[in-house]
C-alpha cells in the first residue's frame, strides 16, 4: 500500500482513505471491468463491496485478474442478511479470499437483533475471517445498542456524507468521535451529481479556483473539492466510483490537494445547512 493515503482504525488496522465503491452505478451489474480498471490502471487499493450489491462474484474475478497480490489490497464488505456468518461465508467464496479486511453490518433497518448480530461480528473478527468490523448507516440509537454489548468497539460507521446532510448527521458524528469510530463517507459528490444548482455550488467553485492558482496545481475540479472536504471534515475514509479512468485518477488526486482553510470549510457548511437533501438511506433522518 505504498504511496497511498492511509488512516489507522481503533483496532490498529491501517486502511487506505480512498475506496472504490461497487454499489450505485454497478448495483446488480457485472463489475469485472470497472473493478479491474480501478485496481490495475488507477491504483486503487481499497475496494468497497456489499452482499446487497449483487456483484461480489464479478468483483472477486476482477481482483483475481488484476494481478495485484491479495495482501496489497484492502477489501470491505457489508452484510444485509439476518445471519452475518452465513453471509460472510458466501462473500468470501464469491470474492475468492479467505478473509475481508473490514466487515460491516449494512443497515440497522435490515438487522432484527442488532445486539446478537454484533456478537456474531465479534466472533468473525476473533476467527480472522474479518480483520476489522463495523457498521453502516447507523444512527445514534442504533450505535448505542452495539456499544452497550460490545466487547469490540466498531471501527467504522459508513454513512452518506456531504454538505446537505451535515446538520442531520452531527449527533452520530459526535458519538463516533467519542468512541474513536472512523467515519467512512459515501455519496460525497451528491451535491454535484444528484443535486446540482444548490447553495454549496458557489463556495465549492471558489475553493476549486483558489486551489488551481497554487504552484503546479493545474485544474482543480469541484468534485475533487467535495471529496477533499468530506475527507478533511471527518478525518476518515471516502468512497467514490467511476467507469472512466481519467475520472478515477482525478478523484484519487483529490486527496493530494492542500487542505481547505477554516474559512472555506465554514463557507461550504454555512451554505450546506440552507438545504437538506439525502439520497440514500432515508431512515438516517429519523434521529
């Protein structure tokens, strides 16, 4: 994982801070070509998968075809079924690996008994089938259920993260911070791709223009600014995806950008609170 931005989880695991996501555009589709390109051509080392995406078999094929040794990759998957153990066995078979680096409960809504599911997750970690464990789309009330019974504190909470949801997720951000649980942000480009023309467009454009004036910077895109904002705002992991090599390289370069100033962070967040827009997992607004 040389020359890759990384972060350390609360269990000591080192994780690449930029992940290639196999959901959304690749949902229920053959992901072979896209994942192979992300790994072999764009140099992504963190692949974010899920049982629910319905493409772990083709993702496993892509990983194998990439020629990159398994130990140089970081693979995340997420469980959607009632039985995390059975789900992980299927995932490991489809991904053609003996372990995942990070295993998450995909959603509390799909988990009838969160406390019991978490105990199974802890067992899977102890057995080495999941090197680290965590949750996804968990609100404060969901995470508290886990924390009340946990022998192993979740390492990650993967949630939708961009300026238009920042106000609503502030309580879960604070709880995760208290327990050193890393935020893994998905949908960071939502203001640009799914809800353009909103109030954050102008401050994001200004940041991109300011950064582009820096020495040897060249073009800086609004998408890069949003990725950098999400990573800097959470000090965590960000997930992105694209079928285009130039876009993958552009997104990867976002983490090399200089930090946004405090004033720039405030300007984006001040405009972000003027509009609420959540594209995924609507239950997250039920805090």
